[in-house]
């Protein structure tokens, strides 16, 4: 991050703001900035509406099937943005195999409505709604039951209690979820790239990508300025959150006993139907369109007994060198990053939780920074750091798979650390202290006392890292080179080349792997503290 900032304000090693002023004065920069802010704000509004509604339904009502609702609602967060965008793109337009099969496709010549600003906003809102859901659900779990019980005992209706007590007390969680959704939308590359580039709609991440693709490393200083601008917008989102929370005191008196649920009564069935119908529209329908496209021989063909084929899957899994290599690279990168970070997470958590101090706080903040900032910013920072050969070694990591690997380690470190620190905070330190009293040194205590206790949490964190890294695009879109493609890059390139059926086949396989890993993580969740696996109740 320091290298990125230095390049923006001192290109060539000397302080000079001329280039930064030229980039910031460019009309293209401000058009992309306005588009980024507009789509992020509108997308966040959709995320707040969806995330709040489902969090209240799952956290405060007697609706049935809450576990399934939670699992399905969180799936868009685990499905890569580029695949979500591709799925919605396959759902619209007159050539959609699913719509043609159902006989409801628009007439020929009708533009695909998802290739527009509105399409970007909608998919961003759906993609990041789980962030609002997770923040709000965690807060609802700690809401003192006395607050609601007192209102109900005074004759308040559920709607009145919700409007005057629950939602005001949930302001911090709602602000946190909204800030996360906004920052994620500002830095999102996959959705604006798939839905915006065909329509000529540019946001800051796609502007950076297009500049690098057109001019290469020669334009790296300009992209550094644009990356800093994205970082400033992301910081602005968190600053607004802090300003909102400073205006009121949200501390509560009472126990953390979970609040009792609101009985829906006659509205239970209609509410459940609305929830499942919403999931059908935002999740099932686009995924069905993606599967339909993967099963036809060419885009625009109706799916039926005479046209259904597995040829596309055979092509991408066994015949296409680029896709086979991408599967291999993504498995190696995601698996390697998960393994390394699992090993790092245990001593890191020990230092942060049990050896509290200034160094621990600095390390924790440093681990959070690469994940809090948009991935496109980290990609540019990695290019700046490794475009020259390493000192003393004389080896260059630029244009190799190792630069992607190091970016993954930085980007996803906090994903592996959080479950481990959460588990360690609930562990009595007496065992470790007893080992120290007998003369055991720190490495021996970590290996024989701390590691066995934290192994399930570390495994869950590693699984989260693997799922997230396996289909990653935002970072690798800038760092990949010939022979080092990842799955996210291959899907993007196939769609860009007009090979939609092959892109859909790769995406379907990726989604299947993601769902399988989510189910596997659910098995681990039985041995872990609540909240480690997000989709478990």
C-alpha cells in the first residue's frame, strides 16, 4: 500500500503531483467515478432492503425452514461476481436458451436489459445483500430480550416494536453492513466488467483494467492514481458509517438472551412464499439460465431432448488447454493459499488474542487492510512491488503465478484469521499456562496445546479461503499472464470472445464446487463456535 501511494504522488521517486492532477482532471476519470459512486449507492440500497428483510425474517419470526433460507440467501456471496453477472446476462435478451425454451423470450432485436446501469445496480445489490444480512443477524442474536418483551407487555404491536425498538437499536449493525456493501460495490470488477463493458458503461475498476490492457506497464503510474481514488472512496464509505454512529449512544442494558420471535400468524404462509419467491428470482432463475446455456450446443438454441448435450462440459474439462490449465492453477493457488494461511493463523491468533499489545494491534490492522480495500487496488500494488526483480535474488515475480499467490495470501489472510481468533477468545488459557509453568517453550506449546484446540477453526478458515480464492477474478484479472490463467480469468475471456456456452459450462462447474464446499463446511460447523460458518444458524 505504501508503494502504491508513493507511485501516485511521487512517480519516478520524486514528489510530483502533475500526473495525479492530470488524471484527476480527465473527463474519463470523473465519468467513471460518478458511475462507481452511483452504482455503489443504488446497489447498497438494494442490499439493505434485501439483507434487512431476510435478517428480520430469520432472526425474529417463527418462519419455517430458516436454515435453508439462510444457506440459499448467502449463496450469492460465495458465488463469484463474474459468474453472477454471467448468470443474469443469460437470463435476459432474446437469445437466452432458458427463455426461448419457456417461450417467453423477448422478440429478436430487443437489447439485453442486464447490459446497462440498471443491470449492474441490481446484480451488485443482490451480490452484497448477504453482507447486510450477516451484520444484522449477528446483532439480532445479542439483542436483549427485555427490550421487546417490555414493549409487547405494554401492548405494542409487532410492527410498532420493530419500527421503534428493533430497527433503531440495529443502527450500528445496519451501518456496518451498508458500509461493507458499499465498499464491496465500489471495488467490484466482475459485475461491471461483464454487464458494463458491452454497454460502454465504465466504472473505476474497469477503467483501470482497460488502461492496463491497452497500454501495459507504461501506464502504471496513472492506474496507481486511479487506485488511490478507489481507496479514498472506500474510506469515505467507512467514514460515513462512523459519522452515523457518533450521533447517538447505542449501548444496551440487559442480558444477551436471544429475543423471542414474532408470531406471523395468518401472515406466515404468505411471508414464507414471498421469501422463497424472492430467492427463486434472485438465485434459482439466473442459475437455471446458466445451466440451460451450458447444456445447448450454441447460444440461442432452445434446450430440449434433441439439443441437450454435455459437449461443453467435456470441452472445458478435458479438451481446452486454457480451461484445463485454469482449473489446475485455481486449485493449486486456492489450496496453497488455504494451507499456508491455516498454518499462519494459529500463531497469529495466539499473538493477537493472548499476547495483546501494540504490535498485535498493528499486525491485526495490517491483515485487515488488503481485504478492506478493493481487490483492484491490491492488484496494482502488487504490480508496483514486484515489477522489478527482487533485491539480491535478481528474480522477477511479475508475469509469474507467484505474484498471484502472494496477492491471495495478502487478500485472504483475514478470512482465515477471524474464525481462529473467534475460537481462541472462547478458550480458557489455563492449559497453555500450565504448559508454560512446566517449562514448555512457545513453539512446543503452540504445537501441542493451542493447535489441537484450534484445528477445526483453522480448517474452517482454510475452507473459506479456498472457496473465495478458487473463483477469484478482481486481483488475478490484473496479475495473470499466459499459462497462469485462473478460472475467473478464463470465464471472463471466454465470454469476451463470444463463447458463452463454454463460459457457462466453466461457471456451472465452479458453482457446483462452491456448493459442495459450503456443505462440507457445514459439517465442520457442528464442532465450531456460532458464527464461524456464516450460513449455519
